[in-house]
C-alpha cells in the first residue's frame, strides 16, 4: 500500500524524525557524562587530627558555618539563678514602723531570734558593768560577778549562733532593720570559678519570672563567707529597689553580671567549644574547606557566650555550627 505525500508533508516528516534522533542522541550523551562524574572524596585528616581538609562541593561543608571574631569591649553576661529572700514593707499597725518580710518562716524565726539575743546581750552587758562597779566598791560578791560574766558570755554565744545562720544564707542581720522602706534583697548562687570577676558594689541586671518584660537594676551588696561544698557556689546578695512593692519574697529571678572583656581575649558563641578529656578546643577555618583544631583557655562564660583568654586572635574565623562533625573527624569518634 503506497501513500502519496506532498513535498511539504515529506519535509515536516523528515524534520520530526531528525528532531527525535537528536533528542535520543542528547540523552545518550548526558547519561554518558553522568557516569563519568565522581562523587566528592572524603575529608582528609592529617597532623594527628589537627588539620581537616574538605574537597570542593563536599556535602559536609554545607553544615559548617563560621564567623569572624574580635571586637574590643565585647561583653559576656554571667547569669545566675536567684530568688527574692527578703523585702522591707510598711507595718499594718499603721504606726509608721517598717518590718522585714522573709521568704520562709525559718528565716523569720532566725531573724527574730537574732533580735531577742541582741537585746539580751545588751541587758547582760549593762548588768555586768553594774556588778563590776558594785564588786569594785565591795557591794557585790565574787559569785555575783562570775554569774554576770557567764550570762553575758552565754548571750554573746547565742547571738553569734543566730548571726552565723543568717550569714550562711547570705543575709547580714545588722543592716536588715536599718535599710530603706523600699529595699529588697535577692540571693543568687555564683560558681566559685566566676568569683574573680565579682566585686562588692558591682552593678547588675535582674529579671523576674513574674515580670518577663521588665528589668531591675541592682547592686552586688556582699559575697558569701563560704563556698557550698556540694554545688561549689558562693551566695551573692543583691540589693534592689522594690518600687510599688510589686516584688514578693520567694519570687524567682535571673541575675546578669555584665563582664567587659579586655586585652587580647575574644568572645565567641559557647557552642563553638568542644571538650575532650578535660581540654577545650575550637576549629578555625584558615582557607576555604581547610580547618585547624586549636586548644583554648576559657575565661568567664554564660549559656550563650564565652570569653577565650588564649588560643585565638581577633580576625580568626571560628566554626560556630558543625563543630561536632569536625570533632568526630579530628578525634576519630
């Protein structure tokens, strides 16, 4: 059976056939090219794990992010959990007197015991002075003198006991009753490693869980007299103004101690640090895809940032994301 095609029809048919053949040829070429593409090689680890090199287009590079570090006068906010343990408040008796409200009945009992012991010691000392004068003029006996001295010593010991218990929780009973009408005290536990950066009179920032959008200014009034043997922390007493008496004893807060870095130290994100066998390291990118491990000495730190005292210089490009990947390659984990 024969088909009679016009010249125009034969032209279009030929064009379609040639286009189809071109597509098939192009597909075959592309498939051949794909077969020749090699996947990127594995990272090269050398110099005992201190140097890691990624080849171009290596998938591992996609998860590694770096930043350039080093601004003078950068800050690290040392944060510590805290709670409001006492505040001055007007007495409900209406006589203009002020009282101290504590977060617990136990603290209140300690303070009341301190006041009673202080009054007893004042009385016993006055009585001792009177008996001593009477004994000098042969009006009182030696027994009376010994009894008066014993009473004064016992009252002094009792006062010291109450004062010691109050100071152990960070309170100074001598200033509680003499403070202003809007004064409140916050107690926070600071790691002993951070004590070198804290001084009496240091200005701090306080934020309460009950008022997340407001920040109070405070002053580090005193540092505790002892280090907790279990938590290795020291109590720091912060004084703030309780305007409007909004703050109540027992409220939780976070205290920020701003620390300005100086000298040759730098500040980096805390997640840049990796720790192996008690030593701290960071990874520095010295050229594209080439990373070096450096041991560093750390200073003050917060949950977000850390001050590096040795091991880095301003301008270094430090890995801030993907450090765990480099850690595994470097140490063979």
